[in-house]
C-alpha cells in the first residue's frame, strides 16, 4: 500500500492495486471510504467499551440500515452504504491490511 498524505504530511489513507482507502470523508471525522474497482463502502472502527457519544450515535444509526460488521474481540469494523459487486469480506481484508500496516489513523 502507498500512503496518501494531507497538506500537513499526515497519513489520511492509502492507495493499493485495485483502489483506495480513506480514514475520514465526513466533516465530523467519523467514517471513511474504501473503493475497490467499481465498488465502494463507508467504514469505521467501533468498540463498545471505548467510544465517544458521536461514535455511538453513528453506530446506532448504521445498524438500522443495510450494513456488515466484522467483530474481532470487541473491535468492530463496520461497513455501510456499500455499492457494487465486491463482497463485504474483500473490503474487510483490505481494511485489516491497512490497519495492520500501521497506516490507519482512524484507530
């Protein structure tokens, strides 16, 4: 993965062979966007024990809609607003790689 930097040289996402991933795309810095080929999904990390009120509100609103949650020991990767044919599992694979590479600032 190739880092994407903002004007302050902070990592805000990454570029990979088939797409991009961004930490935050909204004005409240609460969720990101991942694109693989012609498919996209919004995403964020959520932990019941260690989250602020804004994250709780976002989580509660997202789980009422079409979504996918990958839970690893209480740390949840939440995907929503998915478009395209790429399966949720492929998005999760890329997000995990992004986090494991230490590039994700959303943690």
